[in-house]
């Protein structure tokens, strides 16, 4: 599912809302999650999962094409851990 499909589904299920308002709501939610993660915060959506940031240390890697050693800088990467309700639903338990 892509963002525009999500907006359309929410707009269809809530005919009292204008599509532009639904789009603004969805964009605001995604922007707030992104901003919180950029600040290093954890975002938890009960029953769905938790978004967090994991830090990867700097290391020495290898260029697969040449085999040369390459310095890889430290970086932060997004991490998502599913919630119990989502995990149970995916596994057919709910």
C-alpha cells in the first residue's frame, strides 16, 4: 500500500471528511513520526509496533568489486519492532 491508497481508503471510510483534510492528517502523522525519530526519540503505536533509531558504529568494510578496505562511517538507521496484536494477526491467531 502506498500513501495515496491509504488516504483514499480513509477518505472512503469517512465520507464526512474532505480528502484534502485526510491527506493533511496522514502527512502530519508521518511528519511527526519522522521528526521524533530524527530527534532520536522512540515512537510507539500500541498494537501496531514501535519505531526507533539504532546506531551503527563506524567500521572497516570491503568493496565487493575490488576487495579493497573501505572506511564506513557511523550512522543511525530506522528500526521497527512489530506489536503483539500485529504479530498475532499476521500469524492467524486473532
